[in-house]
């Protein structure tokens, strides 16, 4: 069984760690599959293969994924684009999350992603969508920079909508944001798959 202390090490792959973590509440992101769910707890098999037990009060916010199409990537949208960089430096999207307007600005910027050395994540505003022979070229801008990323026909496009605990059942893929509360890992948000749309793992 993986303890929360061990689970917290996973955050180093996703955020800048450093001394700031020692001054702030322990936080982590647990992607995986639900092994068991009760009204107050979740047991999640992490993508690493280990198992994490998480407190999940009944009032924990749940968001369910919703599949979209490339047509839903519109000028003015705020998106998170996970892409792979080609040998010539061009970026091709693997998945695009269209953020609800209430989440505009989340994680804004361009950085390495956890899908390999040539993967990138760009959370940014869509300035333009242009047809190209390989898909749609999406022009993105964020504080301090801009990127142009090609979104091919096979890229996954999704968003999230309000969910309920009834959506969080054994076998479902989830991403759980958790913090330490009274010495125990406690979920602050649960993102769960729905209708074939998986949360960004």
C-alpha cells in the first residue's frame, strides 16, 4: 500500500518542487483507476502500479469528462494542449482540454509534459484556428509567449462538466487532487472518466 508521503513524491514530476513545498500544505495529483469507492474514501491504483488510499468527504467536488470535437476549439477559448514536438520543432497535439470559462487562466504557460522528453503542455488562449493539410493549426498566446500547434483529426478533445459521486465507481479512470488534512490524504477534487472521455492522466 502506498502511503500519502510516498504518493506526494509524484508531484515532483508535475510541479516545481523546491523549498516552497516545505512551507505550504502537502499537495499531490493522483492519476489512476478506482479500485474501491465508499461515501467517504477512495482507493486508487496509481498509474505507477501502486495503490493510494484517499479520504474523500461526501462534499468533495466531482467533475466528469465530456468528449468534444475539433470544431469546439474556437477563437477565444482557453485550452490546455498536450503535444509532441517533432524533429523539426513543430508541435502536434495528442489531446486538447477546452477549459470551462470559470477555469480560464488555470496553469497558464508553456512547459514540458510528462509524456516523454519531446512532450509539451501549453495552457493558453486560442487566438486563431487555421485549416492546414495536417489538421487545424491553433495559434495560442499566454503571458510571456505564444505557440502554434497542429491539432490532427485523431487528437482527443474534451472538457469537463459537473459530476456526482455516483460517477466515481470501481474501474473508472480518475485524477484526484489531494492535500494533507489532519495527517491524512484528503481529496480536494475528483476528475472522472465519462462517456469514453478520460481525464488528462
